[in-house]
């Protein structure tokens, strides 16, 4: 269901993105003067970043037909990057799932893939499929805004769980209590005895299914 | 999708909420379905296994690839979260 990054060439009359009212999408944050870096391509700037409750939208300030959109379902992670070896300016680094085979995420020799793929085959500014883009950086001119921008992305990402998330096992946690509690100051290891059999006995899921005598 | 933490035994009296509270602030390893590891200090996480962490390091095939400050990892990609024995100065 992850769609990956797509380009957009339309925007609403106020200069912002078209919002998907069917999803009750609304804008959570607007960050002006943001550059966008797709993969290993040079930064595209200046632009304005719109963080909505559903998607990240970057619209070029100079070309009204250029923009990129990625939905939060496709953002596998985002982070604050201040590592100058990775990128000279502080930025939000993010990884995008374009719905491709996960074996292509990282090659076995440890190099990552999508970042190496050139974008020159794509038409910048026209509606196109950028689903092969797996890395994206958002570089605000105002580096002090990074912390807030990061938090907004966290908040909006949390609004977008996978639609099929409510399966058996969703929210269930299995953990080794001894391991977790052993470092707690004052934690009492002696009482953390685990009785697995007792736990299993209490769980109705492990009871035998009822067998019915008649089919109707 | 079920979440997991390293180790096999299951706690009986603690709720998942207690567990979540107890591992906050700890060094953890988060392994994704893709095989990528993220190591850092767990800031918070929710029932979808969305994870926020600090001082994050990204490992691919055991090699350090990237370092981030705060990081957010989408839960549907998380295979497991494990606390590590690495302590950072806590007595």
C-alpha cells in the first residue's frame, strides 16, 4: 500500500497543496525555505514544505509545476541528521518505501541501493513516478527549526497507522521480564519468576476449539 | 504483526504499558524486517511499535552506516526491539 514518492505539478490557488478532503486531511505545519534532496541528487530549492495529517508535500517556490509528495504510510523512518559526513547541512533524513521488493533495500555487500540510482532519466517537474527514490532529505534554511519539524513529523506519522493493522497479535508484547527488570534500581529479581504454564492456562486462545456434532 | 523483545520467557503480572514504561531511556536495538538495525536510546514507542529514539545509529549487515540524533521508525517495519546490555553511565 506504500506508494512511495510521487511528483505533483498542481497546487491550489493559495499556493499550497490540494488536500484530500475524503481523508479529512489538514495541514499541520508549513515550513518555508526548505530544500529537498532526493537520493544522491543535488538539492532542489527553494521550496515550501507542507506537513499534512496524511502526507509530506514539498512545493517549489520557483516552479509552480514542481513538487513532490510522499504519504506517511511510505515513510519508513525519519531522523534528524547533523552528521556533516553524511550531509553538510543539518536536515531531516528520511527513508521511503516505494512498495518495491524489500530485498532491493540493501544489497548484500552492505551498500544501499536507491541512493545510487540517478534521477536524470526522470522528467523533473512533470507528474512522474519516483517510487525508486528511497532516501530523502529536507534541508530547512533555518536549522533551529529541525527539532520542531522532526516532532511534527512524528506526530503526523503516528496518525497514519497501516490500515490493516488490527490483526491478531496487534499490540501484543512478548518480553523477557527478568532482562528488563534486572537493571531497575530496587527491582526485585526474586519475585520476577515466570510461570509460563500458568500464563498459557489463562489464555483462552489456547483452548481447544469447540466441536459441533451437527453441521447446521 | 507481533512485536518481540530478545529473550523467550513471558512476564505474567506486567501489562504491555508497564513494559513500555520500563524500557524507556534504555539502550535498545531495533531490527527492521529489512534486516537493518537501529541502535540508540529509546525515547518512546506506541502500540503500533512506532519508535522514537535518540543518539541513533543505523547498522546494515553489522556495519555502521549512519548516525542520527532523534529518529522515528515506523512500526510496521519493525521486527523486534531488544534491550541491550550496553549501559551508558547509569549506576
